[in-house]
C-alpha cells in the first residue's frame, strides 16, 4: 500500500476509493450533517475506526440528479495526519470514503 | 400569444441513457467514462434476449443501430462495453433536467424522457439574449448534472427540434425561418420530423430526396397522393408549425415486455411474470399521473407465434393490484397452455389521474392508492429492489422485469409537437 505523507496538495495525490463506510454523524437542527467518527474495512478484512478531527470543506453536488455532499476532512490515521474526502449520498443515506 | 416573437428551445440529452449511466458511475467513483469508449446500454445480457437502447459516440465507426440485438452489435464491435438499463436513474436524471430548466421559464413541455421544449418568449428581459441563455443552460446542465445536451433555438417547436439534431454533442444550434433554406433543405427527407420509413420510400419513388425538394413540391399534389399527411409534411418542410407548449405529459400509451429467462409452462409462472411487468408500468403511470383506460397483454410462444388481448376498463386506474388482476384475467382468456417465451403488458387511453369516477363495485380506491404511493416512495428512496412481493422469492423471475418502459404514440402531427 502506498503511503502519502502530509498530503497537503491532496487533490493530486489522493486515490479514488468510493468505499462504503459505517458512520456516526452529527446533524444540526437545520439538517446539516457533519461526519464525526467512522469505521472502515481494510484490505486485510480488519476494521479501522477513524475519528474525524476537522471538517475543512463541504461541497454539494447533484450529478445525474443524485444529490451528494462531499466533505474534505482531516484525521490522524496510523499516527499520521491525513487529508481525505468523504461523501454522503442523500437518497440512500450512505456514506463513502471517496478519496484518501 | 403572438407567434411572431416566439422563441422556443428544444433541449435534447446526448445519448441519454448512456450519458446518464456514465455520470452516475463517475459520481460513484468510476475512473472510466463510458462516453469515451465504445459502449452501449442494452437489455440484460444474462437473459437470452437484449437490444441496444443507447450507444456512445465512439461506437459510430461500427454502425451499431439503436434497437439492434446485443448479439449482432457484439459481432460488429467485439470490445463493446454493455451496461444494463436503469430505469429509475433515467427518471431521476430527467426530473433533475426539468427542474433546472424550470428556473428559466414557467412554460415547459416534457416531450419524452430526454427531450424538453422550453418557451423562452419574452424571457430575455430576465435572462438576456436567447442564444446566450441557451449556452448558459447547456453549460449549467453539464456542470451541475454531469451530462451534455444539444439545444435547438427557433421560433417554433418543429424548427427547434430539427436544430437540436444538428451536430452533436454539447452544442447550441439555431434554425430560424430565414435559415431553413441553408440549414434544413439540404438534409435527406427522412430526417424531417414525421417522415417515417414508409413515407420516405414513397417520396424517393417520386424523386424527392431532400427536405428542400419536398418543400418546393406542389402541396395539392402531395395532398392528393398522401392525404392529410402529405400536406402536413409539406408544411413541416417549409417550417410551418405553430403548436403551443403543452405542459401536460403527452404520452398516449406505455408498455413493458420481456423475454423470460426460461419458458413459462404453467399459469402461475406466467401470472408472476405479468405481475413483474405490471409493477413497472403502473409505477410509470403513477409517475406521470395518468390512469390507464385500456389494458392489453401480449404473449409469444416457443414458435414465435404472438397473440394479444385487451380490455377497456370500467374504471380507469393506475393501481398495480387492479391492473395485475385484469392482466391475469386477460391472460387466462388468451392462453392455450403452450410454453411461453415472451410476455408484454401495455396501458393505453390514458386519462389524468385527478379525475376519477367513483365506483361502488371497485371499492377502496383510496387504500390501493395509499399502498401504491407508499411502495413508490420506498422504491424511489431505497431502490427498486427494496420492496418486492414475496411471490418472486426463488421464482427465477425478477420482481420488475423489462427495465425500460416503452413509451409510444405521441399525439399525431396536427397536435403532435
Ligand atoms: Mg436524445
């Protein structure tokens, strides 16, 4: 597995995964979701729990008429600071790790 | 409305089913864009039968035709990527397109799942020059919804539609009356709206090969020869058409049919197949808010003999259960016991669903309606297979067969566009 250190210029370095995850999220009274903590299956079949330290950006889109929110987040993963993107699909209520 | 200052847009999605699938896949992390390789949307490849429903532009050199069998398409293009149809996705994309267009004009006509007319008359005070606005609309659709459209701009629906069919994809074209001679008359006559295959060969026999030749023919002779259709196509060739934007969905009938994965030999299996087909037809009826006035079914046996049977409904409906019951009755009257390979269900004589006759005999319409509405909502939210009838478990049949509804018979030309 490739490791990207301090992927500040993340757009170029992150890999598209679009992997479904289990999510604990916080929704405001206005219905605005924010990811809090999620569990993701790893290639070896074990699970990793990641606490979302910071949500840096939030972007809505509706490609193919299917609304999704993309969050750019930051966490400490395996002792390293990482940037990654998470997606929330409104119609199915599914969360994905989009790019990491 | 003064016809002089009308500005009509015709918005046509490029390779609609394929583009929509491609956009959906990209959104879900696909790295390959189906539009950039030879690809097609086709009937389920795991069953015995399937046809090409839409194809990407890179298939052009292989001369694959829409409606052609998957088998023959693969012979022409062995590396063709075929993806199955996804009816709900198409409805979702079509709705998103319409709601984006509604920002630009209150007068919109859905002509088909991927074609929309928009009346831009007098809208320039809000959105500026029509051609600039058409470009903005086109670019917003591409940017926000992830697929491309062609927009035809003119002073009536016919010319706008002809214009959107010029060079594709992702283009705006105009075809105003003064441009007819230069842009439309040189085209082959079969490219004129309403000129079908039969009319084309009649026209060819008289030496009429281009739209221009048709336009300068004597309308009286055409009328004598081809009756009212002759006059009509002469008018169209001259760009004469003034139908209004119809906000009502104009489809006259819709049907769904499928070749079964195995021959149905008994009544129960056939009934189950009819249920599967009826589910999709009824859902689509509810979606466009129409009741069926006539229901027909068709069957094809192992020897490819086809039979059909229809009934006018005492009470028009779009209830899955009621339509399914009638389909079964029709089937029992029609079927002679032979093994069947293909079944079809079709609804026609559609009426608006907000007016219905109360019948003492058919009872609980409201309850049926509530049930259907609930199921539709769940399916829209969680997908087609989120709710299914338990009779499909272990049956080998899909709970919603066919996949793509065939919508037919737009009103004829006098009222057609
Ligand atoms: Mg199209």
